C-alpha cells in the first residue's frame, strides 16, 4: 500500500533578482505552499503530503506544482487556486483544467 495517495511538490525556487526566467519564490510560492499545507491539515486529508521542491523548470509559468501519482502540473497563483485544487483534484478526483499546465 502506498504511503501517500497524493504527493504534492510545490516549487519554491529562488533565483537572483531580475533573472530573465523569474522564479516561483518571487511570485509568493512559499506563502501559497504554507496555505495549502494548513488547509490540507484542517481538512484532515489522509495520505496527502505537501513538499517543498527546488526548481521544477517551469519558472515562467509559476508558481507551479506537480501532484503525484497523477503527474498533473498546475500553475497556482492565489489562495483561491489552492482551494480549487484541493476541492476539485484532491477531494473530488477531477483535474482543474483552467490551472493545468501542458504536459
């Protein structure tokens, strides 16, 4: 049996200011990841883990995350986006198409 049903990796990578690709950290990634962790704990979602990740190499589209084992990538810019991913993807089993990043 799997240790986690959903394992979420949130990019919080930092680059030097003014880098041409930007970085997720300058787009509030740390706060969004902490918010997601808090909400998942409040909802008592079993076997769900939220982790920090280094660069996921989608800097221009961030902040970004990937949820395994589904392998779905999201661009998550607001707390409302986080809430929608939790309710639709993690609780409802449906991909949030408007936030999904291409393959």
